[in-house]
């Protein structure tokens, strides 16, 4: 019996890639499930056949083959202490479908859902559920285990193609792993199940919600507050007291990298194409090659590992149309460069094993080994706090709460300010590339038309005037061209920086919510002891560990402020320098035009 499937999201076929355009809600027939690389061959009701992203469709359950004994006998892959056959137990912890709708009603503002619950989920009856302290045992209704701790899509600015900030192409990228780069048998289970397909649904980009285990969005801070063992060894992250308060330990030399030399490649016998970028770290000066999918894998790993303590901004939006056009490739490369540079500047992320692997792997074997190791990392989610060692006494909870609230208000206000700059910038860009140059052109044409009238008078001796009038008209036409090109020279960099900060600021509500929820749990300590839910010693341990979380949050606050001051000093200097050059060029042209007129 032919398998039927329901289309979950619109997908537009890329010309020449043997793809099939489908619409949300459409029913298609599966003709080949063995394509691989995240693709399925399907046929629509009109008889057209082509490739469709596997994540974009859902097989009709009634049409699935019955469970076989052979399947039951197949060995299950281990994920920590949980087998594949057990993973259905965790379906209850996946983010609810209504979460995205709520975000839409809030205008995509990541702050709104967090601020609506000041307790950050503290009202749930965690104390009466001791199982909640074990990985994967939280109650299905526990708001700590839901989507509230998943970072929103951090990069929400429109793509710059073909004109910056004027057209928004969003959608999912079909740039999948090469077969030779992703040996599924080494992982022991399907890549989609391992999380490589991307569990987070980002900013309107259509992607299936897949269960990722372990992941910080699946666990509340109680997993760390009452865990029995703390990580030992080289993974320790040091925080010390600096002049501004708690700060991360920064390396002596700054890591940096260059993203360059995009090249088009193909796979599946030429059916699928992709763009590969060359990344060169300053520590090795040896280039490595990565596709967008590889960047996406890195983002997911960083989000899983550090997302509870460090805001990890998302990558530039995925793209369906125009992926191989020069302007888009250039813009994606620039934005990947910005994302990598920001990651390189964070001392914790930059020194992490997975980030170093991405920049410095030696060969394909080295990459595969490191990739599998990163995917099996157990120190993820709130457990990242087990690796943090503050070199200072425990912090006062009330003082920390006040600083947290102050920082929350600041970042919310900054988020509003950044969005205002983006709105005004979008409007100004449109005006500079549309009506404003036309106005200057009309002025120039009017001067030249009047000059033609003067020239036809037959009056001798006015050649100097008509030539000057014509030159003035051409000057205004040149000014029109300058105005149209200027946003690319100054406004572009300003907009890109604010887009980055819009994404970064959008991550903070969830990071702060994890911290506030932990504080609320510690406040319940006396009640938990009185009801024998925890021991007095566990209460003391919880307080010390919240202090560690507070050190991490304050270190991140100080890192953010330090980068903010540097970035906005740099971007404003560059913007104003280009503005000065722009107006000086116009002034010089107008002076030249002015000098050609004589005084009687």
C-alpha cells in the first residue's frame, strides 16, 4: 500500500534540483523513502514527482506498516541511560504547539512570555515530586521542562537580498550533511533522532520539533541544585572577582577566525547543491571547510551545552529561494562571520572543545570522532553549572535578585531601543534607495531643462550661464547616485550590529528565567525541609549552588556590557565617519557647481 503523507509546511522547489513544490495541508504519496540526507521522494495529486524535505511532511499513522518482530529484536541505541524504545516517554516534555502561537500573538517578542509569569514556573508543585530531580523524570505539566527555557530565534532581521532590509526570504535550508561526513551507523540511531535535524524552531523558519536528549530545554534547575555529583577535571570554568564584579577568565590571546571563499558543491549525483565556506582560525592559520548545516550543528551543540548560562544567538535565517545567487551568498558569509566572531569573543564558548573542533579538526576522521563525542556530552543544560568554580565567597541572594531585576529591565529597554533603530533604519534605507534619489534626479533634470530653454533664446553671451546650469543639473544627478549607494557604506553596518544585538537580547529572558526559577526553589527550602522533601544539608547545598549560578549570570552580564560598549563605540564611529565623508563629498560637488556661476 502506497504511503500517504500530510505536508506540514510550504516548500518551494529550487530550479534544477529535482525538488517538488508542496503546500501546507496538501496530501502527497511517498514514492521513495531511501533517498537519505533528510529528503524523501514524493508525488503530488497532479502526478508531479520530486524531492521534499523529510521534516516538512508527516506520514499518516494509519498507513504505517505494523510493528514487526524483526523490528522488536533490533538493538536499541543508548542515549545516556535511556534507549530509543524509551524515548516516547519524553514526548510529554516537548514544547507545546501553542507556544509558537503565543509568540506570534506577542508580536514575536521573547520578553512577553517570560514576563507574564514572574515566578518563572515556581508555582508548580516540584516539592511534592521527588522524581523531578532526576533527568527525564519531571512531570509533564512542569513548566520548567517545557519550551519556556528554549531560546527563541535570535536572528530575526530580514535578509539582505537583493536589497538589504527590503525583502525577507525565510524558510528552511535543504543543505544537508554529506554522506561521507555523517556516518549514521557510528551514532547508532537516526540523525533526526540524535538532534542534528534541529530541535528548536527558529523565527518563522519551518522546522519540525524533534526530541533532543539531553538538552537544557528538557530540564529544570532542580537537576543541578540537587544533583549528587559535580563534574571533575579539565572542564572547570573559572569565575573571579574583577573591578566590575564577577567575570569569566579570559585567555591571554583573543581567538578569531575568518569566514571566506564560498564555493558551490553538489552531492547525491548532482541532485543537491550546497555552498561551502572556508574558515581559518588565527591560532592555526590552517583553513577548514564547512557548510551551513555544519554551522547549524555547532549552534545546536552550543545551545545544548551553554544555553542555561550563556545566551547563544542563533545563526542567520535559513533560506529557500535565491540560495546560490551571488548577493545572497555574500550576505550569508558576512553574517556567519559576525556570528563566529561573537562566539570567538566569548571566553567560555571559544575555549570549549566543540568550538575548537569546528575550527581546527585535522581530517574527516578527526571531525567524525569529535562530532560523536560532542553529541554524547552529558554536561549540558543546567548541568553546565557543575563545571563552574567561582573564586569568591557565596553571594547574597537578595543582592543578586536586585542586580538580576535591574539587568532584566535594562536589556528589555535596550531591546526596545534596538528595535526602534531597526525600524527607523529600514524606513531610511527605503527612502535612500527609492524616493529621495528620484527627487534629486528631478531637480537635476529641471535645471538642465531650464538650461536648454535659455540656450534657445539666441541671446549672445549667456553660454557661461547655460553651461553652469547644465553642470548644476548633472551635479544633482550625481548626488542622487550617492544617496542611493550611501546606505551600503554606513547604514548597513549599523543595521547589522543592531540585528545581532536584537538576537542576543532575545536570548536573555530564558537565561534569566532559569536563574530566577532556581532562586525561587531555594526560597522554598525551609518548607521542603519541614515536609521532609529534602534534608537540611541539601538545603545548604542548594543555596551554595544558586550562588554559583548567580556568579555565572553576573559574569555574563559583565561580558555583555563590555562587548556592548566596544561594539557601539565602533559602529557609531564608523557610521559617523561614513556620514561625514558622504556630506563632504556632496558639499565638494555643490561648491564646484557654485564656482561655475559668475557674478555680474
